[in-house]
């Protein structure tokens, strides 16, 4: 025998509410940035060497681009 319509409606509403809450959570930019920041901080605390190497590489690249722009013949 089929379940009562009220039960099906209640189940459908709960599923819809869950889906809407998930969409709202994923589209909440400040919340996502906060999560990303916490993950980056935890990764840095766990192993700072890749972060230091990446920052050093970025500084070298930016410095090279600035020097190229200053000393180029254009």
C-alpha cells in the first residue's frame, strides 16, 4: 500500500529545505572565504616550507617583471 500523501509531502518539503540550505551555503561568498582562509592557515601551520617557497618565487617573478618594464627599450 502506498504511503499517505501527508508523509510524502513532509518528506518532499524536508528534501527541498535541505537542498535550498546547501545552495545557500555554497553561494555564501564570505562563508566560503572564511573556510578557505582557515584551511590555508592550517596548511601553513602543518608545513610552511611550500608557502615560503611560493612567496619567494612570486617576489622574484614580480621583481623581474618590474625590472623588465623599467629597463626595456619600449
